[in-house]
């Protein structure tokens, strides 16, 4: 670790801290339908949209109607994306003439983008046409993010309002989230990225001559394309001279910014933000990282503002910040320490090199910015990557995994992080609130049996989906473990990471696993849908229930949700629930791998 | 007070022996199912028992370890049952003393034609009229409709001093099983057999029909949810273990599961609830439902009647203020004379003041042919005529009128003094001798000792106190200031009280109040916690959700504390239980996998001797902690009045941080012991 590295990390955090209030105030205005500086432009557009769609702006919905509207909207969008992928060969903007996609992969991708996961089991540049990328995937990048923000706002309203049945209008919240919170910022952000060197075109792919031709060894194939084997059944190898390279192109920047701003994470290219056309410089890297955290950080301020307890908003922010720093500290430390088994390789940090474990990391980002990105992208349910998590040291790789397993509440996905952490707030208030000798209450709302039931239903989804699918895969040699690149604890981590990322709607890949198979596409697809919608429904039910309650005015006897102690309590509850659920499996994955690495084993 | 009678020692051998027997009886899976956490432990114990038998038959190795695990799992279930049985046992012991009060008595029932027939008490129905004379037991709950009697209510209140019950007014209710000491009363029975006060009380303390309170249900859901999460974590661990080439025995997996699920709170939860109700009964308060006890912990506003709660029942003379030209001694003398026959507490306080401050002893006026004038609502004066002296004392305007009609004139100075006293919140009584005003007696409400401190404590707890009084606002304000109460409602009529409660509730606050009269009944019913005085009318008792057998309005404060203590105990043990899991993971996980991956022993930070000793120690700790915490569950976490923030800090430190650290120490000690004993 270097001082320079830490300064960059602190600088990043300082920027997030600085944008939290303005963005939070802005979002509070937008969703309270108060004036903002964008109204002259956007208000007329909004009115036209409502007139065209027949949405009655002032009609509020109960939680059930809100949930049904959200589910229907998501289902229809998912079906459209499914159809679009299957039919892309016949659709325009396909200069590479890419074929329609196979069903299980299509299902996986449709689920992935609808749930704001953006897990990619395919290689985008050789699979998705420009139209699919722009009109299919990018559309979901906006709408899935807007759905998340709308839901968070609905939850906050439930906490803030007194004795009211309705939580707002889903269509209005969606529209306003898209028009005010997503589009204008993406317009500016994309242009900034273009200025920073990110590609934006609709050209066919370039083929260029390599400056330095390479010789590679490949399986020898016969005239029919079958692999030739020798007497012992081993494939016969032959050498091949590579002189040319195909360079993928595309409308990258427009998709890049929303990828981070909406915590989507689905890369235009397979290597995601490690690709120089997606993320060419440390400057674009910083912009993209800020974009990942901005809305989620801002929503903590919106929470404080809308509930009339600004300090509560900051307490939630503080809890998130503590967990964020814990993650980056461990990850940066582990990677900077390097790999003890790499003897004869200089891993020391110097002016000329980053040092530490640089495997799978871009030299233009170095250790600090790679581990920082890995931490925030898994904190925030984004899933974009600028380094390969599979190549991290065991503990360095444990951080992204654990971040997602803590339910994506460390800032979290746009909106999803907010309503996710609020579930934990309700649980913390319930568990510890009893200790002040009152029926637990959260900002004046009594937490009762129904609320606890809904919160627990929400919390159950994670262990249920992640543990059961991973367990099943781990003892299924035919379709589970056969797709692993690595054996032993590392292989377990790869499977665990895949289902964790899917259920957490993160979408980042540990890689090292061939996920584009029938089994993984289907089960990870299901994980993503469970992790999104099965968690949202009880969450909305809880919001509806809270919204109907009266508010007890605060007194000295009220459980304080504004203090550092509360933030510490919230952190402990998140850590303890997460750790108690996942410690056993983690101990057989990255933890034992760490000890084994120091005992001289590698996988 | 003879309160000790109700306090039963936790370690009463009779209760313990019955509780041990009950803990086995409660193993019945149908009853166990009501407690999901402990039901899972029982199912786990059954599974390991079956496997143990199989292993004994097949002669598998490790029988010693398997036997110990199985035994300790059963102990865990039994300890939980024991805790509940202990709590119930204390209630049962109390119920027995109550039952003795319900001895079969014969009742003299008045038939419709005026005849008296003797029937056994259980045959009495609602609206029957009975006659009870001195020395007889009152056959059932009822209302005195004729007569007045002194009654020994010690059977239900534990208070040995007799109380007065009379027809009409707010002290007409009598309870079955109490004994008439003097006189004869006619009683209208108000409850059918089996529904009487004592019956209800017995049912309550026995916990027979105890229903789970709302908060308990919510907590149970949380615990059930956590249990499912741990079930998933443990069940899926086996595939991961198989993948890692180190499959685990069922004994180890069941042990891990039992250690992780919140058995500590699961085992003690119902005991905490029963003990809470029990604590109320020890304070001679009877809650009609557990819900009311929980609500007491949440109270934001306390309505307290001034008289009897904040101030001593009556005003007392504190000063004699003579008019100019009158000696203090002379005024004191006249005041004393006028009050010698005055049996009201105010009158007596004047005599006392005259004696203490001016050395005037009581005098025998018999030889003087004294004629005492009693207070009437018309004259609003009292006094004495003797030796041609006419001494009167009374309200200022009454004396003024009396002086006027007799040709005298009340001096301005008198009015000034009267006004000054009234402004200070006191009550002025003017004394006149032969129509000549001598001076003024200052009567004052005396605030009970320690009230200010109690209100300060309540304020620290975030509870607002409102004094209810019929006094004028001026007097009320003075007493409010003196007693330190937060707010007051002066010249309060019953409907004002009701309006105040509604207003507070509309703001989302919970209100508690006490009351005894029939006109309090609507407000008692409206309040979230309504404590009716046992001396009160039947209507008041039915409207409230608690009855205070001692009829002590200050008790409300204790009731609030008991409610808080109940919730706190639950929260503390839940936090403790969950925090315990951290250490158990560090004991069991390395033990499970250290054979396949010796490197993982780095997680064995307690340095437990062997994998078997580690697992066994965790299971034993998990069982023993239940026993260790039974006294805490039954007595409740100590409640100190302080702000929620301070309480939270304190309890999180003790039960949260303590809950993380203690098992590390406990498991290590058990490990050392079982290794020394050669058990593992």
C-alpha cells in the first residue's frame, strides 16, 4: 500500500461525500414534485408522456398495485428483450451479421438486464448486434435503474408518511427517475467520457496488422473442423502464426456512463471497464467510479430529507461508509502484499511498478484503483470490472464476494441499496430497540410482527438462493464442477461467486467458470429473478405496512437512529447476519485457500 | 405492607422439583412445536439418538463422543423446558395461595320474595343479592348496595389493614374471598362462577391461558427466520464439505445447527413473558392481558391525579397569619378551639400545628358547655360556641358574609392575605372570634416526598407527566411547580380528561392513567394503559386493563418500569444469543475441517484441544448458558431510568459486546475441563 494509493482512495470518497447532499436534495425535489432547474425542459416532456400513456399523475397506488405495476412492467420488458435477442439477425444495425442467440443464454441475459444485474455469460462483441446493445440492453440499463430508484422512494415514503395507504404512483416515479435522475446526467457524463477517449461509433469492426506477430499453439483440426487426436487420445497440437487482430467498435460511451450511473455493469466489451475503449485513462476511471456510487450515496440524503431526520440519513451513510472502508482496506492490503508463492518475481512497490499482485489488473490503473473499483463495484451492485477478480489473492477476492453477500447494501445498487439497507435498519431497530424498553419503533413507526415477517422473508432469499444453488452445483460433476477452471477451494469460490453475483443482482464475474451452459444460464437466471423480485415484494409490503402506521413523536425514550452508536449497530447487524449465513461456505472457499496459500498450495 | 408474602424465591426447592418433572412432560412434540427454535433442537436430538442407537448396534467408533453430544442436545431441550416450568411454577405457587382464598363458602341469598336462603357460593349467579355479616366471607365479586363494612382484603392484596367498603360512591366494589370484619352489607353479585376476580387472577398467574403478546409474536418470527437461515447454512454445508473431500457426520452438523440457532432466547422467551406478568402480580397489580404490560413500556404520557398521587390526600395547615393588632398566639388559640371537634384531616392539621408551633395542648371543653358547629354546605363554616364566645373558621367569603351580617366589617388587610395565599396555591381559612376576624390559616397541599425525583426519572425516560386536578389553574400551577410535574390540567372534569387522552393519542402517543370512579371509566377504557384502583367501582375495574390491588395511584410508575423491563430483557437476551454465534463458529468450523485442511486451524483462536472437544464444548456451553440465564430471565434486566440513547449504549455493551466475548471464555474453560476429565 502506498500513501499515493490511499490519497486516491480518499479523494474518490471526498468527491462522493461532496455530491451526496446536492444529489440528495435534487432527488427529494424530483420525487416530492417540487421545482428543479430542469423543469422547463423536462416537465413538458413528462406531460406528453402521461398524455400518450394515459397515466393519471395524481393517482396514488397502494403497495399491492405498485408491486403489480412494477412486476408487469418488468415482465413485459424482459419478454421484449428476449424476443429482440432471438431475432437480432433479422433486425437492423447488425454490421457484423451476428446470429440470433441460443435460448438459455437469451433467458439469462433477459433476466440479467431486467433485474439490473447485467451478468454476462456471453462475449458481447461477438454476440450482440449494435441494435441489441443500444435498444435492448441500454433500454434496460435505464429502466431497471429507474425501477430501483422508484422502489426506494416508495419505501422512504412509507417511512415518512403517517396513516396513509398509498405509496405514490409507480409510472410517475419511473418516469421522473428516468427523465430527471438518469437521462440528463448520462447525456453529460457520456460526453465527458467521449472527451476522455471512450469510443462512440456505429462502424464495423476494424482489422489491423499486428506490430509484433505472435505464434500460438492450437489443436490441430481436420478438414471437417474436428480435432485430430493422437494414439493416446490427446489432441494433436500445431503452431499458428497470428498477424492480424480484429478490433471491436461500437457506440460505447453512451452505454458506458449509464452502465455505472445506473449500477448496471454490463460491459460493451467482454473485458468490461478494463477494455481501453470503455475506460481508457485514470481520469475516465475516476469518472466511472464516481458514477457508480453517486446516486446511491445521494439517496441517503434523500432519505434524511424526506423523513425529516437528516441526521438519520447521515447515520445510514456513515454505516455504509464504514463497510466501504473496511472492504477497500482489506482488499488493497491483501493485493499489495502480493502472492507468497510467486518466488523470483519482484512484487515490491517502487516508482516504476505497482508491486503486489498485479495478475489480472491493468497497469494503467495499478493496485489502488483496481482494488478500489473491485470494492465499489461489488458494494454498489454494479458489476462493472476493471480488473479480474478471479486473479485476486484469496483475501482480496473474498472482499468482492463478501460485499455482495452482505446483501448489496453498502451504497448498493441505485435504489436497491437504499431499500436493502432499510430492511436491515428495521431489523436492527427491532433486535436492539427492545433493549431501550419499548416496543421497537423506527422513526416513530412501531415495528410489529407483520413488519418483522416481511423483513425476514426478504433476508431469507439470499441464503436460500445462493447456498442452495451453489451446494447443488458443487456436488454435480456433470454440469456443476465440470465447468470450473480451477479445483479445490478456488473452484468453490468460482461457483459461489457466480450465484452470489446473480442473486445480489451485481453481475460482476469472478470468471474462471464457463457460465454459458444450460445449467448455469438457467440457475443463475433464476437466482437473478429471485434476488430481485422475491426481495422486492416483501419489501413493498413492509413499506405499505409502515405507511399505514401512526408516527409516535420522538422523546428521550425513543430509540435513537441518528447517532454514531446506531450506525455502529447497523454495521454489526449487517456483518453478523451476513457472516453467520456465509461464514461456513466462505471458510471452505477463500478463507481456507488463504491459509493453504501460505502453506504452499495453489489452485 | 406485607408484600414479602408474594415474593417467592427463585430457588424454592418445591418449585424446582416440580419444574424438573415438568421439563420432561413438556418434551411432547405437539407442545414443543409452539416454540420453533426449541422444536428444531428436539428434532435434532431425536435424529442423533436414532443414529447413536444404530452406531451402538453396529459398534462404530466414537460412541463416547456421539453419546455425549446426544445427551447435551437433550439437556438443551430440557433446560429450555425447565426455564419455562420454573416461571410457571412460581405462578402456580401464587395461584395456590389464591385458591385458598376461594374456599367453599355458603352464601345467604335474598330471594325475590324477601326470604333468605342458604346456598353454596359457586351457585351464585350474576345479579343475585346476598347478605354478608361480620366474620363471614364474601361469596363472590359484587357491589355493596346497602350498608357499610370494614373488610379484610389481605387474601388478595396481601395488605393486612382492613378497608372500608360502602354502598354508593366509588368504594363499593367487594371481592369474593375477602372477609367482612364488622357490620353487615347487602351485596349484588356481579360475576358468574369461574369468571370472578380471583378466578381470573389464578388463570393469569398460572399462565394457563397465556396468549403470546404482539411483541413476543414478532420476536418469534425473527427467531424462526434466523433458524431457517441457519438451517440453510448447515444443510448446504454438507455438499460443500463433500466437494472439499471432508464430509461431516450428522452429529457434528446437528451440533453446529443447534449452536447457531438462537436457542438462548428461544429457550427463555416464554419464561420472560410469564415472569413479567408475575412481577406485576408481586407488585399487586393485575394485568388483564400481556398486551397491556407491553403497552406500559411504551407509554409517553402519564396522567396522574393530584390528590393521593402527587400530594398527600389532604391539605395541611402550615401557618397562622394574624391581622395587625392580633397576636399570633391569640389566633392560634382561636384556630385550635374552632378545630377541636373538627375530625377532617384539615381540622386535625390545625390542631397539630397549634400544638407544635405554639405549644397549645388539647383542652377539655366539657365544663364550658361548648357547642360545636359542624361544617355545612350552606354556611361553609365550622366552629364552637362556649362561654359566650363564638369562634368560627371558614372560607374567606363565608366569614366575610358572616362578619357583615353581624354588623362588623372585614378589613382590607384580610382580603390581601387571603389573596396572597390563594396566589401561592394555598387554601386560606379565615378565623373569627365573636365576629371579629383574627387572621388567616394557610392550608397547603403537601407534595409527597420523593415525587420530584420520580418525575425527573420519568422525564429522563422520555415520559411526560400530566397532573389532573379539580383545583383552579393558579393552585394547580403552584403544585405542578413544586412537584416538578411537566404539565397540569386544572379544573378538570371527566370529559376534559377524555379529551386530553384523545389529543395525546392523536399525536401518536400512548397514554397511561389511573382511576377509580365510575366517571373515570370512559377515560380508563380510552387510555392505552388504564389502571383501576381495586377500591374503585366495578365499572372502573372493567374499563381499565389493569387493577391495582393496593389502590395506590403512584404504582403507575412501577407498572411502566415493569413493562420496560420485560421488553428490555427480551432484547438483551436476543442480542446476547445472536452475538454468541461468533464464538461458536470459531470453535466448530475449524474443528470440522482441520482434518482435511490442517491449515484452517489458524481459525481455532481459542486453541481448543481437539476437534471433538471443540464441538462438545460449544454444545455444552450452549446448553449451560440457558441455565445460567434463567435467573436473569425471571428477575428481568435491571432497569435504570435514563435516556434511550444511554440505555442502548449500556445494554449493547453488556449484552452485545459481552455476548461476543463471554462464549470465547466459556467454551475455552469447558474445553479445558472436559479434556482434563478425559471426556474428549
